[in-house]
C-alpha cells in the first residue's frame, strides 16, 4: 500500500446539511483522496454515512461516484497504480489499515452492481453463495436463508417454485432483485448499490425502488445513481459530486428543492449534466 | 460469403450509361448516385472467390488424405480373385503319382509317377517339355516323403531301402543377346528350347527356368524284409555337409529315426554318408498308419493312425526318445483323411471323414499331464463344406493351405485368419485326384488326376493373413499358450508369422495419453487458474508467453532428453520421485498455512515477488527433502529395494496401497469435515483475531493431515489383508524406458496447449461475475473454485481434450522414451508402443504395398479417427460453452 500522500491544504468547500440517523453514522469518510496512477479521481471527500438511512451519490458521468462507492468495500484494490489518501472508517476502524481483513470487510458490505450479475447457478445457489463461502453447510440454515433473503428482496413469490432453475432464466429485473437477495443473504451492515437500475426497464426499476424503500432502516444503503428522480424518490441524504469533489451533502429534499450550492442547483435543474 | 456480390452489383448500370437515363421523365429530380467504386467491387469479388476456392481446397485436401488412407487399407480386407483357369491332359497318364511340383513363377511343373516316369511341362499351357524316366530299381516304392519346399525327396521301398532325390528349379536371368535362337513360343510370353522355359520379364530381360532331378544311390535303413510303410523327412545343413533326418514306420509298426550325415570332400569330390539308426519306443497297439510327420528341427515325431489317434514322440534327447503322448484328434468312428504340418511345422492340420478340419498346436503348459509337459491342443476349426477334406498342400510362404474336398472342390485358406482365399469347383471326381500343390507364392494351385488331367488355377490374394478379426480381435498364434492381442511384425526366422493386432498399439497410445494427462492436467489447469486469477496482470503478461514458448520445444528434443537424461535419473531416484508426489503438495500446503501466520501488514507487503520466491523456495526445499529422504523412504516402504519389491520378491502390499489411497483419503476427510465439522471453522470477521485464526486453521489442517494418513494406513492394511495388491496391475516390473518417464515428457509437451486454452477460457469469464463473488466476501480462491472454474468448465474440458488429442498423436517422445514394447499392461513402470511410434519406426522397413505397409496405413487411419473424435468432442463442447457464455 502506498504511503499516505500529503492532503492538499485547501479546505474542502463542501456544503453540509445532512439528515442524522437515530443511531449516528456508520461510515465516516474523511478527506479521502484517490489517484489512478497520476490522475487524481477523488479530492478531499468527507462525508458521514448515517446508519439505517439511504444515501444517494449523484453527479454527472465520470464525477467519481462509483469510485467512491467501490472504495467503501475496497473493490478498487485490484486496480493498478491505485494510491489513496485520507481515511474511511467503518464503525470507527480504518478500512485501509494494514491489519484489516478485506474479505471480512466485504462480508459486512453487500454489493449490487450496475448490470445484474447472477452466477450461472441455480437461484437458490446464488442466494446461498455468500454464506457457503463462509463455510455454512447446514441444509436447514441454507434453506432458511434462501427464503428470508428472497422474501426480503420481494422475489420469493415469483421464484419459490423454481429455486433449482438456472438464475440466468430470470428477467433482468428479477435478476437484479436476486442480486439484492444475494447481497443481503449474509446479513451485511451496509448495502452498496452501483446504479442498480441503469440496465432495467421502468417497471423493474419501480420494483427495485419499492424494495429499497422496504429495506430502509434494516440496512444502511449507499446508492449511486445517475437518475435524479430516483435519488429524490428513494434516498434520505444525497451527495452531489462533481469532478471528484463532493459539492453538497445534505437532506435529499433540500438538495433537490433548495440546493445551497450553485453547482448543485445547476445540475438538479438540468442546466448541465 | 455467397451473397457478397451484392444485388447492387448486378443492377449496376454500365459505367458509360448516363445516370439521367435511368431517372425517367425530364421533370424528375435527379436521383442521387452513390455507388461503390468498380475496383472495390472487383477486389471484393476476387477476395470472395480466392477465399472460397482456398477453403474448398483445404476440405478437399483433408478428404483426399482420408480417401487415400482408406484406399490404401481396403485391400487388407479383400479376399482372393481368380486370374486364370487352365485345364489340360498330360500325354502320359500319371497313374500312381509320387510327386508334383511347380516353380516359383508358375512356368514349369513336373509330375513323377511311381514307375519313375518324370514329365516336365509348361504350367500354363500343359505342353510337355521333357519326359524321362528315373531308375527307381526293382523294388516297388512303398512310401515317399519330401521337405515342405519339395526340393528334397525320399522314397522308401519294399526292400527296406531309401533313396534320396534332389529336385530343383533353376532360374537364370538372361539379357536379350544371350537368348538362344529358334525358340518355340508357348503362349503367355513364354518360349522354350525344348528343355527350359524363357519368359520375358520387365527391364528387357529374360528368365530361364529349368528343372533337374537327381536320384541318389539306395541306402539301407532297416531290415531288408520289411517294407517301409510311411516316412517323414527333414533336411538341414548345406549341400556339402547335409544332415537328413528320416522317420520310418515299417510294416510291423516299428518306428525308427534315421539320421544320415553326408560329407563331401572338397579335394577329391568323394562323398561319404554315415547312417545312424535309432529305434524308437514301440507304439502301444498295432495301428493302421495314416501318416508320419517330423518337425523341421526333428525334435517331434507324429505318427497318425487312420482312426484319428496321434502318437507323439519327443526326440529332444536322442539318447532317450520317449513316446510322450497319445492323443485323439478325431471323434470316435470318424477317420482321418488329411494330416500335415503348416509352414514352420508348429501347427498341425487334421481333417476327418466327418468333414472336420482343425488346427492343432503343440503347447507346453504346466497343467498338462504328459511326460514332457507338452500337449497337442486344438486351436481352431474351419468350416468345411460338410464333406471330408482329402488333399492338403501347405504354402511355403505363410500359413495358407490348399485342400480338395469330397465334391472335388478346391479351396485355399489361411490357417490363422481363416480367410478363404480361393474356392474353385473343379467338377472332377475326388477319386481321380492324385496330387495337389500350392504355388510357392500362394498365387496358384495345381491338382493332378490319375488319368493325366491337370487343373491349374491362378489367383491373387494380396493379404491372406489379415481380416478384421486378426487386426482387432484376439488371435491364437502358434506357439502361444492362449489367444491374445499380439503385435510382432518381424522376426529372425523365415517361417515366422507376422502378428498384426492393432489393439496393443491403440492401448499403448491411450496408456501414454492417460498417464501424461494424469501428470499434465492438474499442473496445467492449476497453472491457468493461478495466472488468470491470482497473478498481477503484468506478471501474467510474462508467464503466458513463456508457457506458450514451451510448446515450441521440438518434441524430438523432449524425447531424447526424456530417454537419455530423465529415464536414468528416474531409475536411480525412483523412491525419491514417488515420495515427491506426496512431498511436494504437502510442502506447498504447509507453506500456505504458515503464510497465514504472518501478520496481515507483512503479508500484504510481501505478496508480490517475495511470495512467489517463497513458493519456489518451498518447492525446492521439498525436492531436496524428498531426495534426502528417498533411501529412508525406500527402506521403510519397500524393504530397501523398490525394484525387488515391484517384482514381488520382498515386502508387502500395504505400503504402496497407502500411497495410492492418500489422495482419496485426503478428499474423503475434507468432504467429511465440510459436512459435519463446518462449525469448527470460525466465521472470519475482523482484523485483530487473524493470528489465532490462522493458528487454528494450521492446527486443523495438521489434524486433517494426520487423520488422512491414519485413514489411508488403516484402509491399506485392510485391503492388503483382503488380498489386494497393486503389483501386477497398476505397478509391476520396472523397465528403464517406462510410462512414468513418458508421462513426464509428454506431460511437459501438452502442458502448454492445455494451459493456454484453459487460461483463455478462464479469462473469458466475465469480470462482473468475479466482482459479484468478491463483493460477496469470497476469497480469490473461492471465487476461482466456485465461480470462475464452473463457468469456464467446458472451455477447460475442451482444453483437456485437445491436449489429449495431441498426446494420442504425439510421436517422437513415445518413440524414444516408451521402450516400444507392444504389451497390454497398465503397469506404469513398464513400456508401451503407441500407434504413432509404430508408424514412425516400422514404415521405413515395410515393403511398399505389402501387408505391413497397409496395416501401418490402417494404423494411421485409426490414429486419424481417434484424434478426430477427440478433437470433435472438444470442439462441440467449446461451441456449447461459447453459446452459454453469450448469455452471461
């Protein structure tokens, strides 16, 4: 791991007015900087993600929202020439500390990707995969997990008769809900969603949004979306990012109705983006 | 491809036509002209044609090779074709015939009557050339015998004397200017000067064939009062120092062996003959002697009674000859009608009045209850036409023989393949036949009737000894204790029989492929998983081309390194090599668990090159340790001498069974642990408890290893107590050029191709599946094992199949390192002979269009079929894989 580079002396000019959850913050991102080789992708990002709330990351393409999301469970680790600065803390522990177990970290953070990516296995095997890699072999536990996760992902009624069928036979929306079921099967603390609806039709999108609404409170959800209506509909807090910086982080309603930053306003009113 | 000349091309107006002309009315808007340039279209059309023609040519070439192979091999399965039939009558009736002979080129024939008349005639036209009379003396001839090539004759007389005769065809090649003038044409391009026959042969030359028969003075071999009833005769030695062995049965059923040795003094030309008469033990009962036969080596004498009883004398020890066996070769009431040896005098052909025709071998086996442990055993029977076979003429070249049955039908068959080579209904009565002779090259057969009528058939059988059964099924060859699959294409003697079973060769190819795959597949696939899933992309960019470069190593180099360097090393260090199969994986796994003990920050810092170096180091350490422990291991497991242990001289079965069971037990233990003791593994959670967890896992692994060893040892002893032993099956006699060495060398040759294709298949697994798995908290290894490998399974499978196709077709390594022993034996320490190696080794020696030549082409066809099937299966699987991959 590269040594922590010097953080730029400029104080971040981010506007903060986030909603605070009942249980406080679970993830603290503090002056987080990230470089791909010589190119800096994230500049002094600092936000607290509140436990049990839905936090949306919005911004134009290439603004670094996915990069920030992937930094939360260290999915960026494999990228060449990656350098970091600042800190991200999960429950107070720096996830980039040298003693941290990345695998254990990822078990606490379920992830849903842009494109539905079920494994080429049966529906049930897809759901039980995260607990199987934990060494769970008890058939009863596995069955319970399948039912619980699929019910939580609002997919149970649709697939309960064909749990042994290949997951690739499901429709795109169903596949994405299956991926959500898989992400929550191991009972993580945080659910990271990277544009989960970008490959879906409006009907499937609506179902996913309903699902996010239902999961609110049970999981801390961080969702990246380029769809501002979606962010407005599902999230409690919204962070608007622009060119690798967090411009404004605050209550969703405020961000979309009375943004306190000029750039945010331009973006949410569609003047650029 | 076909549609490439687009419709636009054909509708294209000529270039000089004004564009407006097509537009119609004057008011019409000028249509926009957009068309491809003429050169572009031309280039497109030319490319289309060239590619089409090229593709068709490739297909035609492959099909052409296939058709060529098939046409080269088809004659193997053809039966005979008649090429000529001649009938004529000799001027003088044959009467009681003593002998009939035919030369190698089917030009001259002779017939000798009991009164000494010798007629020499042109075989194709029947024209009499010379007619003479041999002075056989006053006593009537009572028995005759001849060597199988009919050059040496012996006649027995009523006064107990024997006269030897020498009958020879002499062939000289003449140039046209040496040809005598005034020749009388005989037809068929032959001419005669009244004595010799001259035939035109290719190369503007002439062949002169003459016949000469010389009769020697009578030799008294027994009592003057007792006529010789039957005789057998073999001769050996050169002309000036010949040894002749004669067996006689006289009128009183007394059997005697007479050896005459003649010596010609080179100075004086004087010839001295000594006669040594050995009286053999008497026959148990008076018999009606049918025939007497002596083997070529004169070590066995058979006396046959008309009732079908055969008495066998063992003459190996001439001081103490024994009547070793009395056997019946006919069922009761059937009578013997024909009785003779085939070429090589190891197969005895008997025919009976019941229509039976059977072949007997003289075999030596422990369970025979005869004096000398040998016995006549019926090896095979022939389906005769229902009527008894009466005349019998063996071939001089192979195991073919001609017969005449009760309806006068003349048949030629092969004794081993049982193929019917020719079948001629002569339409002549059986009673009239006096003699039958098969042409020396098995391309003609001549029969003589008492009234001088001769039938002479010419036929053509290119490959009498091969049928589907001799090539692919068990065949009982003479001298073998039982039917088997045998490949032996040449031998040191003239009368050997080529044994051409392809089964040992096909087996050899598969055996070599199997053992090399056993070695190559795990290494290649694990290597592919390692580079595609674990290694940094930049390191992968170095490793992959390096592995691919391995493929460019010529296999002949691998072969001779294997044969000249590896084979002696493996032989010297065999115990260490065996130990390495256990030691290397153990060392690597132990290293992996010890690595877990490292603090995370250290592990993270060292995970690049240092980790790789440590892995190499642990492999080297393990290699050193196995080498150092080799002798100790050999002492402990194999009584200090592995090769003696392999031969079954020392030691028990359990130690090796233990080694064999180890991987199985390791698998069983890990499955059991996952099933029932999954709770023992703590759920990995946070960072600080990494060390205790790693210690726990190390302890668990050690426990599992100990359990595996205990289980394997227990099972091995149990199996050994039940009588199981790997010796004789999977392992056995050790030879230096063995399958283990081939497995190493050929494994080395196929690793790159399996590795490359498998690596490509693994890489083709979409990145988002890996991300999904890693996002679920799976480790890299779990991701590789549970997601990447199953998704790429068919690609990996097709990699293995293509590697196997390569291993089956691989030639130079098996030629040099496999020992080339065509045996059916799974023993990894024994050699093998592969189809490809056989073709490479034997084709230079095979006569063009000969049987071996065509069988080698058939071997090529079989090899083609095998690799074709393997590669096709691989391709089909890969296509399926590709279709599935597009769904992801």
